[in-house]
């Protein structure tokens, strides 16, 4: 499949999926200001084309390991907003019965092995899931999302080597949003780009504009096909941006309000695809879709509000089998 | 009931047999570790296994964190994984994967995920290899909810506890003492499994309870022999697993004997021995004839040179002396 092969229907669905992530994140941040969410949120706003474009290349049965910024990946792989919102609200009907919260949100049945509070922990978990596919002789793959800030963890290099050594069906997707918490990557890394690191591990690496959802899909699709064919891992670096701070408590002293406004104006993957689809006359119903998505978020909030908190005895459940 | 048939096996072969049986029985079980295929590993545990199970044995680079991390991922994705870490001192390199990932995955996901993983690693003293190859870090893992921690002291315990770990659904840190690998003992034939959280009364006694783990179980038995020469009857208890701890067996014994010495090879500060001593103090205070005594390593790293090295470990003499200090004067002094 080439980039031009994406049908209008697929692109419309991608636009809608991005919109759903944006609306969920904005809804969650708002609910957080109302005191309904116990703990920090790491908003995915701005990076939606990465999760949606990449996950469109996956099939049921594939695995995804995520980061602390995991809501977008979780939605993109097929989780439902209601159980996600209930998880953020700490309620019994949340995916993790309220015990994981935002930082550990997971939909294991859908193959989403969890957001993770430890930066750089996802590589090996995904590689292990990939290794099992090799053992089982299945054509399923595993994919790990990580930020550019996680590339300096030793585990990145350990897993790049192991995955290439064992030809694991693993796709490594770096979402380079330039900031590791409050620190611009130029301050902590000597790399000008992440993808070339793959070369030393005998692995294909590619850097591309993460806002170009066609290119994101094409790269992910190629990497997933390579993995399914037993040809080994790939590294994809997506240049992206987050519109919110590192977490909901981040005052963002490291960048100006103007810079953020400029990002929203010039680097929004949703408006980019929207403009393209509208120009082609393929998104006349944009407002109706927006209303649907907003209704979905409102229903998720109502679902979460109605769900009880877990019973006190649950504190000691799920420690062991 | 007839006695089960037993064979004499070394501790090493008992572990190997458990791995072979479960690899044969479980097609989705994998083993990951360093040097596991050429000679079966640094301690020879996997000798000869690669011929049969090579496709499921992953010869790993020196990447301990990711060896365990990959094992966690494989376990989460429907497999069963064994990670061998060559020396338990190197477990410090994979603490995130054991403590933050494996141990907590079931809980964090509200029961959606599980991690049927065994991390096997040799612990404890050997001659002269000093501070980074000789530690007993079981307390680090016993401290973490979500992990089970086994410290077998005999070949039969090694096989039975490992088989149970390999059938269970929770992560287990399985700590094998290097000095025990060559020791021999009877191991029941057939499908031998031992429960976690069930101590073994190694020898029965009435006057004092010696609770010991791993290599020090043998030392406690030596101490009990010497105490018996003085007419003191010591009960020796091996908890076998230090998470969970079989409190019932320990406390029942102390209520009977009114005296306890808790022994482990680890540095005594914040050790499993300290935990057991505290538990006895809390639950059996009224039964005790004296303070609960502890024997363990002093608060120093392990030196290499032999004269200093022996000072950095506990010894049988110390167990005997601590036991005698608790006895009425006519017996003890």
C-alpha cells in the first residue's frame, strides 16, 4: 500500500479518531479542574496523528506498549471512552478498576499492555510480546511508543540490539515532541535525529513529519509488514508536538504562550487533515461529527460519574492471582 | 499411603529437572539468560537442554534489565518466562523490571494482566569473589507486594518450589544458593510440587527454635547438633519461601519453645531475619523467655581476602552462642 492508497473513507475515519482523542483529552482536563480526577494527566493533545496513523497499521491480536502519555494510544487501539474516563475518575468500571489511573491505563484484551510510569520500560515489554509471537509462530506483531526523552535510557539500546539479534516482530515508534518533561531535547542529547541510531543496530530507521498522517500510516504499515514477514524490527521517528504541558500541573516556564499558540496554529494535525478533506469536498459534515464526538465524551463522563468507587476490600485484590 | 519413590539428586540437577519437565509440558514457556546454551550457564543449570528446547531458549546479550523486561512482556502476552540472572547481585540492574513492572502489573491493570515469570538467580557466599558477587538480597524482593520469593535449602525443596513457581500465575524471584548447587539429597520422583508459604520443620525440638533460610538451614542444623551435646533440644525451621512467610509454623514453634534465634546470611540490617524476629516479638511476646536473637552478616560489603572474608559472614559458632545466651544459666554458660 502506498500513501496515496488511503481512501477518503479511511481518512475521514482517521480524522474522526484524532478528534476523539482531542475531545477526550480536553474533556479529561476539564473534569480534572472540577476535582473529579485524582492525580495528574499527561495530555496527548497535538500528537493525535501519531497514535491514529500508527495504530491504523495494526490488526486485532497485535500488542502495543505505551508511555506515561498513554490515552491517545489506548483510544487508537480501540478502547472505549467510557471505561477510560471511569479509570481516570478512579471508578470500579474503569479498565483497571481505578487502581491504575491515567499513568497505567490499559486495555489488555485489546492488546494495549499499558501506559507506564517508568520512562523506557515499554521497549522490553513490547519486545517480550514480540518474542512470544515468534515462539508461537504467529504473524502478530508488537509495537512500542516512546518519547525522544526515553532514547537515552539504556533499555532503548539493549532492546534495539536484542530485537535485531533475534529478528523480533517489533516496531519501535519514537514520538519526538522535543520535550522530556520540561527539558528541550537539545539540552540533554547530542543526536540531531533519533532514527539514524537504528543503523548501528542493522535496523531500518526513518524520520518523518508526525503531522502527516498519510506518511505516518505508510511508515507504520511498512514496518508492521516487515515485522509480520519475520524480517525483524524497525524504528520510526515521528516529529510531533504537544500542545499542553508535560502534565496537568506543568506551568510551562520553558516555552512562551506565543510559542504554544504558534504550534496550535501551524502544527495541528487535525486541522491539517480537515483542510485537506474539506478542500476535496469530503468533510461537509464536520460539525455533525464534532457534535457526535462531544456527545461521546459527555456520555463517558456521565458513565464515569455513575460508576461506584471500588469497595474498600479491593485494596488487597489483584496483588496475587 | 506408601512413601513416594525418591532419587538422590544434586540441588543443581533438581532445578534442571524441574525446568526440563515444565519446558516439555508447556509449549509456550521460554528461558532467557546469559550463557545458557554453550555449557548450560555459569552454574551449568541448563546443561544439555538446548538440544531439545533450543528454539525456546534465548541466549541473551549482557542486558540484564531487558532480559527481565523481555521476560515480563513474553509472560504478559500469554507465555511463561524464566529469566536467569547469572548472579543475584546483578538483579540490582533489573530492579525496575522486577519491582515496578512484573510485581505490579496485575494490580495496576486491575487484574487484566498477569506475569507468570520466574527470575532465577544464584545468591550468597562463594570463595573470594567479593562484594559484587556474594550478596543475599532476598529482603529487597520480600519487601515488594506482588512478588513471591523462594529460598530453597535442599534439592527436594528446589525442585518442588520451582515446579510450583512454573505452574503459578505470579512472578517469583527464585534464589538459589551457589554453595548448595553441588549438595545431594532425596527428591521425590514424579510430579513433585511444594506450596509457597509453608515452612519445613527440618528437625523437631522443644527448648529453642532456630529459624534459618537458604544455606544457613544447614548451619542451623549443625548448631542444633552442638546444642544437643549440651542437652538442649533445638527445633530447626526452614521457611522455604520468604514471601509469603509461614507465620503459623514459626509462631507455633516459638510458643512451644519460648526461645528463638533467627538466622540468615544477608546483612542483618532490614533483613528477612529482622522481619521474622519482629513478627515473633509482636505475636509471641508473652511466651518468650528472652529477646528474639538474630544472626546474620555484619554491616560491611564482602571483602575478598580470606581472613577478612570470614568475618563478613555469620557462622555456626554465633548461632550456638546466641542460642546458649537464651538458655537458663545451668545449660547456657
